[in-house]
C-alpha cells in the first residue's frame, strides 16, 4: 500500500514539474512575441509600409484566354467582354480608393504603393520604376530609400474568428504575415459595410476602404505608444 502511495506521489510530482515547465515555456514564448512585436512596430514607424494593390490579374488573364476561343457565340463573347471590362474597372476603382485612403488618413509611417504583379521587381537589386503615384501610374522618381520596410497585402484572414474574411494584412519583406500581439490585420468588412451591401450608399466601397485604413492607422499608433512609451 505504501509503495502504491509513493508511486502515486511520484507521478503527481512529475506531473507538476511538467506543468510548471510548460507554463514557463509559454511565458518565455509570450515574452519573445512581445519583444518581437516591439521591434517590428518601431521598425515600421521609422521605415516604410509598401501597399500591394491587387490587380485581379489572374481573373483578367483567364477571361482574355477564354476570349481567344474563335468558336464562341456572339452572345457568349459579349458576356465575356462585358465581364472583362467590369473586372478591369473594378480593379482600377479599388486601386484609386486605396491610394486616396492612405493619402488621406494614414500617417503612422512613410507609405509607398505598388501593384501585386511587381513583387519580382521589388525583390530585385534595384527596386525602382514601379512604385505608383497618386494617380496609380508607375513613377520612376519614386524610390524606396529606407532599408526597413513592411508590406501590406489584401487577402483572407487566417485567424479562427475571422476565417475567410477579406482583410488588410501586414507582412514582413518575405510576405510572411506578422503575428500577434502586433496589430497586423484589419478586416475590410464591418457592420456598416455589411449594411451597405444591402443598401449601398454613394461611393460605398470607397468609404469602406477609407474606414478600414483609418482603423489600421489608429491600431498602429495605439500599439506604438503602448510598446515604446
């Protein structure tokens, strides 16, 4: 009986030791995550955020390929041509809305703009000639003159609570999403934009993007103050 009790006590002690070790490891991991986030928010504040504007190039290329089919009926060809024109116009409008929103409400860091199709040029030894002016045109006079930069992509959230949600996501230079506690993500959809899908107001998408960019700017400022001061 005594041996059984001693064995039970030994197992309890071992379990307590494993739990303590696990909690200690988690604490160290959290400390490392906060230290990393502090480093990143300071680098971004002193550096540049490069906004990668989506072009819908894959969809456009697919539609253009379909239009190469000479056996298309006139009705189907017209439908594809209309869809292609709509897609191009939507992409252009989106890019102008993003440019205007950042120009108007973002001031946390320096910001540059590029199309998502120019990643190879950004990763070259001389990243220039493809950054966009406020009209969405490539301007050779705009250059990346700071070593520290982060990217902002438009895509889908990977978090459990916002899975499959359109979002703006900040990444590092290797296009790896930043992690919490850094405020790296802002959803493009909220209550107002959801209502706007049913009862759209004038320039609904433009207003939705501006609101999301303003939220991103606020989140970055608040986190910077919390971590640095």
